[in-house]
C-alpha cells in the first residue's frame, strides 16, 4: 500500500514497534516523539491516517485531534494506556475514529488501520455509487460523500459520513447500536456503545442539533437510533 501514516508516541519502543508493524505491511510511516513536530509535519497535507498517543510531553493527544480535525478528515486512531470510558469518549467526541488501549496486539493495530484506510479510500473515491437522500433539508450524497443542511455544507469525517448514511438509508427504522456498529465499523459488537454514542453526538453537533430534542437523529431509549422522514 502507498498510504502514509503519521505515528506519534513519546515512548520510543512503542513508536518503533508501531513503525515496524506498519512498514512490514507496506505503509510509509512518519514517526514523531512529540506533538509539536508532528503537527508541523501534518501541515504538508500528505497524511492518510494518524496513530496518536494521548500522553505526550508537549501537546497531548486530545489537543492534537482537535487541531487536526480543524483542517483534515483523514482517520485518527488513539493509542493510549488510559482505559477509562471517559477518556475514550473524549477522544471520539473530539473527532478520533477509533482507539486502541495499550498493551496492544500488533495484528489488531494493523487490522484497525486497514479498516479505517478502506473507509477513507471509499470516501475519497470518485467511483459512482448509489445516490442521494434528502430528508427535510438534510441532503447526503453517496456519490461524492457530501452532506449539506439547508444548502450549507456539513464537513464529516469518513466514519461520521458512514454512520449518517446508514441511518438515513434506513430512515423510519430504528437501528440498534449493535447493528450500527457492526455495519459501519465492520467488527463484532462487544462493548462499543460509547463509540456509537460519541459519534452520534458529534454528528448532531455538526448539524446544530439540540442534544435533548434533535430534529434528525433521534434516540429511541433502550433500542437505538432513527432518522424519520
């Protein structure tokens, strides 16, 4: 593969391990041990995916996600020793696409990277796909992966687009968190409700939806989510 991956971790042994794992799969790796240098490099715009540690000596991983999301939509995977749900939710809410908790399995890391890159490649592909859905001013087009709300473009990451497209294409149907996760992430649903919830919240924020009374993505408590026509 030709994808270029940004790896940021202040623990040299872990950064080296990630580099070896990804390089062995044919990826080009840009490795940094601090956030400042990594952010400067990111401005080149030649990155297809980032693997970020949370605990860095200068700019923490959460701040990096915010700064990168201000400009880029490439996938971001958080690599962290923190396992608390609050940390996972924080990363996802800020725009991360996935997270892996240390210690991690190299095959799992590679698999998650490949999954995110496949989604990102489809997101940026000009190959024709089916169609466009319009629901009360919310238009989502699967040909060009564009989303607009009353004519205003809503910039979504590839995974946010996939979540919204799945819900819109199943409009008037309640989709469970389990179904949504397995359809979008392509993995078996274990305890991933926080992942789904955080992405739904971020999409609602981008749509300007009030959390307690959303117009488009509604929560059916104890069941799942629905977009009503």
